[in-house]
C-alpha cells in the first residue's frame, strides 16, 4: 500500500466509525430512566411516591427499570408479575407494552404512546390474593 493509500484507508475507517457512533447510540442513551418495584405484596412502588404513578410525554423514549419480587404465586413460565399498559377509556392494550416480569432487575426500552391521555398499568400475573389491586395510574402529556 502506498503512503497515500494508507492515509486514505485510515481516513475512511475513521469516517465509517464516527458515522456508526453517530447513528447508533448505545441502547437507552437518550431515554429517561424510570425505576419501579413490582413487589411481593402485589403492589407497584416508586421511590418517593406514596401512591405510585407515572407521568410521561407522548412519544418519549423511556427506560423502565423494574425490580420484581415474588409474591405467593406466579406463572408456569417463571413470570412473577406483569406490567401491561391499557388505555383508560376502553381498557385496550397498548402494543409493545405487555410485559412479563421475572424475579430480580430487568430493563425495557419503550416508546410512550403518541396519544396523550389517561392510561393504566395492570399486573397480568395472578401473583397473590391481592393481585386485583396491583395497578397504577399512567398519564401521557402532550
Ligand atoms: Cu399480579
């Protein structure tokens, strides 16, 4: 390789690497992190909130970081709680927001629905006799 070709090769590699870094940020780099516990007493908990609720912006990217602790019962697939987003107006599920939780910490990179309004998070795993009370308000702002 001539010196000129070598330099040209190095430059092109540099350009390719920076283009890659520019278009593919690490997963969750720009997403706001929301930490939740799905607890053994069949309740969602968020540090600093007496009654947990989530407020986000339409179309926002969020990283849901969930710590799940096993209640009295769980699914055969090992899921111990669920985290499913419903539209409050008609109780329909939001695509991509039907999550099953395993014991311990897990992260989900999600996009908030584009439609502002009231939503509800519900648990879909029969996790104890108190399972029916496992839900949380979720508000999407414009
Ligand atoms: Cu449950």
